[in-house]
C-alpha cells in the first residue's frame, strides 16, 4: 500500500527505504534520525551530491539546516541561509517546488561549486510552510528533471510526516507530563489535611516540573488586603517577610481576574513586582489559588531567563493551583473543625478547673498553662488591676525571661497591656519594638517580638489583661484573638469570684473574731435575761433565721428560749427525752448538720415545720461538768448547708458565753436560772 503511492520512477531500493522510514516513524524514532533518513533517501532517489533539510528558523528571514545527506554532512547541519536569497526560500514562499541550472545558480544565491539545485517545500497539515528539502548538484546532468522534482516533493511530504508525528509526540509528552504532574499533585497535595504539608507539597510538585529561580505560595490575609508568603523555595530570610498588595500590580490583576498570567519578559512589564531582591527576575508565571467559592492566594514561579515558560507551563501551573485551592480549603476546614473541637474541650476543662477553685494563685496558673498550649505561643502572662491602685501587676507568667516579673510595674495606660486595660480594647502587635505604645513600658528586651493582648472585663470593669507572646515575628489571626477573648472572659469571672470569696472570707474571719470577743464579754454577765441576746447573736453569726435553746431535765427537754419565730407559732415547749433532732444531739453528744431536715424522721416531733419551710439545720450540745445540759439549734430557710467550721464556731460561742452553765439549773450553783 505504501509502495503504490510511490512514483514509478523511484527505484525499488529507495521505495523499500521509504517504507522502512514510515515504519520507523510509527515506531517513534527520533526526529533527527528520521530527517537524516529522509535526506539519504532523497539523495539516492534524485542522484544528487547532497541533500539538505532546512526548517524555518527561530529568527525571521533564516532557514536552519537540521539534517543532511552528503559526503561531509556535519559541514551542512547547523548552517543558516537567508531565505530571501535562496532557492529553498523561493519554494517556501510560493509553496511550490523550484529547480535551477548552473547558469541560473548565481541568481538564486547558491554557493560557488553548485551546478544545479532543486527544492520542494515542507507543508504542514494545516497548509503552513515548515521548511524545504534542497538537493544540490545532480550527477551526470546539468539540472534536475520533473521526476526528480516529484521525488523531492514526496520526500518533503515524508519530512512533513516526520515533523507532524514529532509534533504529535511532543503534544502527547506534554499531556503525559501534565497528567503525571496532576496525578502526583492530587496524590501528594490531597493526601494530607495538614495545611503546612499541603503548602509544601504544592511547591514540591511545581518545582519538580518547572524551571525556576524562586517559587512562592502566597495567601490572602484576613482583611484580604495583602498577600503574605505561606511557603517558598529559593528566598532569603528577609524576603520571606515581604507582602504584596492584593489590589494592585500583576498580583492584584491575577486575583481579580481569577486567571493565570504569563510574563515572558519582566523588563517589558513594569506591573510585575518581584519578591526576590537578588538576581533580577526575567520571566514569571502567576496562577491564582481558588476554592469552590473564593480566591485564597497566588502561586508565583520565576526564572532568571526571559521566555523561560510556555503556554503549556501556564496550563500546568494553573491546574496545580486549582488542585491546591481545593486541598488548602479542605485542610483549613479540617484544621478549623479539629481546632474548634480541641478548643471546646480545652475550654471546658479550663472552665471546670477555674470554677472548682477559689484560690487566685491556682486561677492564674491554670489560665497561663491552658492559654499558652491553646495558642501555641512561647510565653504567656496574666496581669491584673487592683481596685484603687494605679499599677498593673504581674500575677503569673510562663515561658518568658525570668526577669519579666521583676521589671517595674507599669501604670494604667503605660505599655501595650496598660493601653489595653485603659481602653478595654484588644490588640495584636507583630513587632512590639516598633510600636509606640511599647515605649513607656518596653517588653522586647525579655525576648518578646510579637504579642496578642486582650482585656479581662466583668460588668464593664477591667480586671486586667492576658498577654500571649511570641519570640519570633507572628501575625496573630482574628480566630486566635477570639479564642483568647473567650479565655479572658472565663478568667475574669473566676478572678472576680475568687476576689469576692477572698473578701468574704476576710470579712467572715473579722466578723467571727468580733463574735468571739462579744461572747467572752457576755460570758462575764450573770443576767438570766441575756438569753434573747445570746440566741440573736448565734443567728447573726451563722447567717441563719431561727434559733432554739432547750434545757435537759429529768422529764426531757424544756424550751428555754426561741429566736426568730412568730408570736403564735413557736417551737414545742417540751420534748420527750430522746425525741426530735435535739434529743438525738443529746444522745450522741455531737453536733448534727442536715440539709432539708423535713425529710429526716427525727424531725417529726417539730409540729411547726409544717408551717415554716426549713432548708438547713445545725444542733450543738452544750456541756457543764462533762455532761450535756442543753442543746442550741440554728435553722436556715435556704438550702445552704452548715459547715463543720460553723458547728465549731457555734460551740466556741457557747463556751465563751458560758451558755451551758446558764442553762444547767441547780448544778451550776451561782448561775441558777
């Protein structure tokens, strides 16, 4: 079938070589070898001294010899000839074969020694001229005939087939390369939900396939005003801190248009802003990184050579960037979900810890430890404002220089934390040394480069501030500020509760000291009518509402005095021996404490309980001469339990007032009632 297409003038040997050539084309032999074989077949078929194959050169107006069949082919390969002054150029301009004799050779710019020449254009599948097949010096004749021209036309078709096949092979290789890159990108980029691993794998996939001097992956900040470097290859330490505007220049255009940009020569495009400050960037590709709904950032690959990238490279980078956008968004979603779950668990644990302690020191230490772990910072500090005092005090710190707490205490309004406390406004500072607020109370000498500071407030009152500190430059996010705000709210409530407890405890200690002194003073009195005063003091001392004093007699328990009851609704005047809670106190000789005493069967003799609700009960035995001679009962309306300290305090009060002797009757001698 192949031989049937060959002109009858083609010798069988040349025909067989042509058929073999077609098989080699199908087998994927190299373009250089195949074009060399075309030249050899043409030389033999037209009986020429030499045959050359020239292609349209990269420089306009020139034909470059890429293959030749001659006694010394190396002398021809690589030669450039002017297309306007050559026979090959004529064939390429007209699209038709051309031939000349010795007499006409000089007119076609043929070199000295050429007696005859013929050329046939190499036409592409779309009719475009790719080059020409040029035969020189036909043996034994002064010019090439029509049969030779037809053979050269056939050889030109074979050369066109080689070029077309090579073009197809190149396209297939590019497609395979793109598919390989995309497969590798999908496998590596989408194979992790760790954002740093995703960013690193994106650049690894890009740098492995594209020539580059530097490769940078930039992400938009929270305000979407600037692009910061999230991952890079080939930059210096100083260049890693560079930020690009998201609204101007080539980067802004790529984000706005959501399409890649190829910059063949940066010298001709002043809109390109190079990140690398060393050697000048000559060419670059910019591809936006987009998620399903929005643009996330940009990938920039740059080279020191102009025209380093092709349209295929742009498509490849755009495809990788598209995959990166999906992977980055998934990683962020996973990271956000994981972070929220961890934060929720940590905040729950912190809240339980804070709510279970009323010790200020424990509260400060718990906040420091938990917040430092949640925010992953180098150091953390808790600072408080004391009511009526102008300074801000360091209460606890972790991970900072030991001299941090030894520095002079700043006043309200001084330093970054003082400003936060004064204005009750959070702030994030990437470079504390450059912040004007830091000058009045500097902290950079303690190894602090960046800080996130939020106030602790309760009911519009500022209790202090929390400081998350980093030893390296760090841009704290809005999410991190919200997290620290949540911690500050928990801490503020815990600190306020601990302060209230401390104040109440101090007041309670002072009040109980007062009652002890009062009891000792009353104990020196011998007035029988002091019982109302004594029971009233017992009620006030324990924040109760009612008190009952029973004397132990041979008949049982006799009411001595009741405090806090209505005139017609007081307690039972007499109880049988051992009855009621009072009887139980006498039998046991120990104090009895109860919540909801109405549920206790020992409370049944108290008829007044049906009328008045009681939430807590305390009864203590009163002794004289080593015997229980009376019972003092105290009642609370609310379900606030009496503590062991309350029972101890009431017993001490009774001893101080000598209440047992007062109720002992004849056994007390001078204290008869």
